[in-house]
C-alpha cells in the first residue's frame, strides 16, 4: 500500500486536530477542514488505509480515528521551521524570559525559575538538568585564614559555580604558605576537568614537605567538592499539578504513574541524558520511552550550554497528544536564552568572573568569608 501525498496530508491533519481537540477525528471533519476536493467517503477509505498501515487507530466507542505512536512520529519528523507555532510578541503566555530569570543569583535559582516558567507556559511537566560537573573545569582557587585553625577554601569552575569549604588546618602554616599552596594548585589544575585532576602530578620535585602536605590536603577538598556533584547531578522538576489538568490524566491510575515518575529522579535523569549531540531536539513518543507505565506520554528535550565546556538538558514531558511544534518552539527560546544569560555580561558566569577578579586582587576577602 503506497503512502501517497494525500495520505500524508490527511494523517497530518488528523494529528493536528486531535492535538487541538483531544477527541477522535471523523472523516467528515477532515473533509470540512482540509481542502482536498474529495468526498468524506474517499477520506474515510484513506483513513482506513492509514489504520491498516499503523498510523491511525480508533477507540472501540468511536468511529473517529486517533494517531498511534507511528502517526505522531511521522508528524514530528516532518515538522519544519516554518511549521513551528509562532509565538506572537507580547503573547501573555510568553513572559520576557531574560527579564525574569536574569534577576536570580546563581545557576540553581535560574534553573529553578526556568522550570517553573516552562510548566506554567506549556501546562506540561518541565525538567531541567544542571550541567554535569564532569564537563566543567577548574578555574581558580583561593585559600583564606579565618580564626585560629579555621580556614576557608573558595573554588571557582568555568561553568560559574562557586564552592566554599571550611576546613581546620593544624600545624604551623602562615598566610604565605596558603598563598604558595593556592599558587601550586592554580598552576597545576587550571582548565582541568575532574577526570583530568585525578591524573595530575601535584607533588612534583618540591623539597618542602610541609607545602606538599598542605597542597595534598587542599587537593582532597577540591576533589570532594567536584565529585559530590558528579554523584548527584541536579534536576529541577515542576508542573505535577498542571499536567494533571490534561484530559489524559483524569484516570486515577495515570495520576499515580505521573506521581511515581516525578519521585523517581533517576528515571527522569536517564530519560533526559539519552541525547544525541547532533540533534537540536530529542523527541520520544509513547513506547519509545522504554519504560513501563509511560506509554501515554511523550518527551521533548533540548540542550543548553554554559560556556564551551558544559551543557545541561531542558525537557518537557506531556501526553502523546502534546502540541509538539509549540513545545519545540518554546524549548528553543528557553535554551537560547539560558545559554545567552550564562554567557552574557549580566549572567552568573560574569558575576563569578568579577568575584574572582576581586578575590585575586584582595578586595574580595571580606565577602569571601561571609562577613558583612
């Protein structure tokens, strides 16, 4: 059976109508709305063919048709740039993203607010994965003496993260020793990833046993800061309540599935991390999610970048009937804005660079210790 252009037009119209109406689509409706100059009977035959080919199906209680996973897949694979639903400037559903999220201080707050905005705009479940620390690189380290044996380490990565660790240092170490240790680590570790740091020779041929001891102590703190984020890659999820308003989730069993999914961060992470780098969007429909209980859901995801070395993932989970073109458009806007904010002169990455400059020059010591 040939998959003719007319069949493709009818299939695409069925998918679009079902996305809009959430009701099985009849041949009469397609005949009315699609200008093909053919009778409802001919359209009905074409829809029967599409059902035999696996693109459409019909509920037992209705004569109308609904798309299968295969039907949705055809529709998604044939969305082009001009078919993405345009977001009219000033649309009340689309606030000024940069104005809202650039007010936040720090990556976590920005991602949290972005997830909340995404859920509100799409009425689906939104998920944002913070950049993996495996991708980030050591940028600068500062060691500060507080009181007595109490000290503070400040670690800055190229992705804009600042780690502060208090530690106790027994022994006869002065400010010059701290500066020397920080100098060794800044020279040896600069632009190194956590994986690279594991293989760096820190000790070298230094004859100063105390300096070697101090450097190794600080190196342990550096590794622990970076590794703790490897073990727990942050994911921000929002919209459990809004997705429940979709007609697909009036069934109590479907509600339980969504709640269980939201509570399973490991599963959510796996869904979002399975991403081909050569694509702008990842779309998984129904059974393509390869997880029991998720057959009625679809996932659309995309990457955003923080500088050159790190990226995170932003995704939307909704019913298979989700408005794919609109969701892809919104994700495209969000990922570009997130990337711009983290790379711009107003974003947290810039704030960290300014903070680093002040610390290095000595002007930031007071702020670094948390004192006012």
